[in-house]
C-alpha cells in the first residue's frame, strides 16, 4: 500500500503545485476564475497532506498507531480544508454564473476586492466550523476501545467509540446540520448551473458554447465527486456498512478529489495547459542556464 499511496501523493503534489505556480506566475491567469482555482489547489494540497503522509508512515512501519493529539489535529485540518473547499466551490459556481449570465456586470461584481473577500470568507468559515466541530467531537467520552477502523481519524469512526448517548446524539446533530449546510451549497450550485446552461444553449456561436462548457463542466465534476462520496459516507444504511466499503468511500472523498482535480481542470482548459507548459519550459531553461553558468565558472 505504501507505494500506491506515495504515487497518489506525489501526483497530487505535482498537479496542484503546477496549477498554483502557473496561476501565480502567468499574468494572463490573474482573473477571478483562476484566483479561485489557485485557492482550490492550495486547499487540495493541504487536504491530501493531512491524511496520506501518516497513512504512508503507518504502511511503511506496519503500524496503525496515532496519538490522541495527532488524531485531533487530523480531524481539525480535514474538517477545515474540506468545509472551506465546499464553500469555495459554491463561490466558484457564482463566479461562473456572473461571467456567463451577467457578463456586463462581471467586472463590477467580481473585482479584486470582492474576490479576496469571498475567498477569505470561505477560509474563515471553514476555520470557524472546524474549531467548533472538533471541540465538540473531542469533548465526548470514549470508552469503546481506542481503535479507529480507518486509515485516518474520521469522525464517523470516532463516533463508534462514544459511550455517552447524549454526546452521541449531540455529535449526530452536528453532522446532520453539516450535511444540511452542504446540501444548501449544493442546491445553490445546481440553481446557478441551471441558469448557466440555459444561457449557454442560447448562445449563437458553437465556439462560445464550447468555451463556456469547458470552464463549467470540470467544476461540476469536482463538486459531484466530493458531495456524492461525502453524503454516501455519512448517510449510507448501516445494513450495507462494512470496513472495506467504509475505507473505499473515505478514500474517495478525502484522497481522490485532491489528486484528480488538477487532471480534471487541466484536460479541459487550454489556457491553463498553455500556462503550465510555459512555466515548466521557462523553469527548465532557467535551470539549464544556471547549470551552464556554473560549469563555465568551474
């Protein structure tokens, strides 16, 4: 398992790192859509770095040990990054709605100040939510052993260790509130995309339709993967629950999206592919020039 996890982790680091570097270095990508994509790449880097390094270490040393503080840290950062990503995906759908349905107002509604405020709100809301949820989770009395049957500290598994019915019900209530919040974001995104697709289908130019779909479909794919696996993880019937299925679902919502997001966005976005190629080639030439200069000095 170690080599599989290492390959996924390196691919996620490379893909999200290339997107972050390209957006930061290429002035042509200094637009609201790519600004939010940069934030998404940073959240994905944090999300996958919260779970996989520890899982790789455990696989390498054939152990499943994690300290209580380490478990709390994993829960905190995973809740923070995943909730911030959900809010950010909602903001990205609003960005696409304004860009396609209200193009004349785009410069006013999505100026640099508004984009910075919305991104900060996504990060700040995720941080606040994570603080409250983590504090509630680790205030429970745990007496049904100390083994979490998962490759990271997942709240659903920690909940099984609770021995207080009141604590259990309180935590379940918070989880259902969280799912309702996510569902509200999902409804907002769906309504936005209904309006977007209606506007796109009215476009007379096929090229315009293709460009609009190429910027919207990757976002919809990322959202569908994250929301569907997350909902299934916490709402699946107990009758079909099993350790292997729980492991698979948790892997799908915590590891797969950060790893495949760069692939989903990169394959359908010509501007981003060109910027990544340009940045990569520029860095290769720069490195070659530096090495040539050093060899001449020697």
